C-alpha cells in the first residue's frame, strides 16, 4: 500500500498559435501544464514543480521536456507562468499545521494544569516523580515512582510513595490509569515525607515531575 509519493495534475490546456507540428506539419499543437505535488494518502500536501508538454491534435505526437522544439518554448513559458497553482495543492500542509497547532495547544493546557495542581495541591493528588534525580532517593533501583499527597498544611504537603518503581515514567502513568494507585495497598503508608509547595514547583521546573493528576476530575 502506497501512503505517500508524488503525482501530477493537469491544470489546463491551450492551443499554441502560429506554430506547426514538427511531425505532421499541421497547426493544432496544444500545450498542457501539469502540477507535480507530494501527496499523503492522495491528499495534496505540497506542490513543487509545474511541467509542460505538448500534443498535436491531428497526429497525436506528444512531447515533453527536452523533446519540445525551441520554437514552442516562448509560448509554453508564458502559458506555464500564467497558470496558477491552486490553493488545494496545500490541503495536506494546512491539515498538518492544524494538527501540530492542536497538539501544541493540548500540550500547553496540560502544562498549565500541572502548574496549577502543583501551586494549589489537594489531598489525593498523584505525582509521577523521578525520585533518583528529583529526591535523591539512594535506595531507588529505578527512577520513577507514583507519589500521593496525603496532607496539605499551609505551604507544605505530605506525600507517600508507592511500593513500585518504574524504569520509564510511562510505566508509572499507566499504573495510575489502570487504577492501581487507587488501591490502598499500593502505597507505603507510615513512610510519609514532606515537601514545600516551592520544592514541588522546583521539581516541576526541573522536569523531575513527569505527571500530575487529580482524582475525581
Ligand atoms: Zn502533428
């Protein structure tokens, strides 16, 4: 299956005036302009070249590229330049730009939500933190753990760490998504520690907090 490639579309035809066909000597040579473009799933993404070709209406001789006689060239060039590339040749590019802009918007909204969760923590908030780099936990074999806020007082939060360690942050977020972190036994109760909101914000700024979620939202 071909997902992408190049194609050509005819943009128009025009009879050449005052020139005779090299093959049959009759008038009636018609010029065609083709737009070459890249496509993805047959959606035009980007036009890149206009091609011209000629065809004799009487003897059907077709010529393109270097085979086109020099005497045709001036008219061909004028015709080629007069044919505008239609806007829909950029359809795919516009779609891609919308997707990228949409993705960036979602990313920005997530960043803002994380920053607001960290600035105004609530009991039950779940964090995925790189505890090796962020909290310097020496006994951690793998960097990522799920931590839960168990208390918020003034500008300080109390956190409890999950039993499990993950080599990738995605492993920890998957555990949260699968509801494992909602089970009481997931956390090492009785082993809480405290961080100030400012420390949490520093961890977020340093990229050690990979994920924050508020349950019931
Ligand atoms: Zn001809």
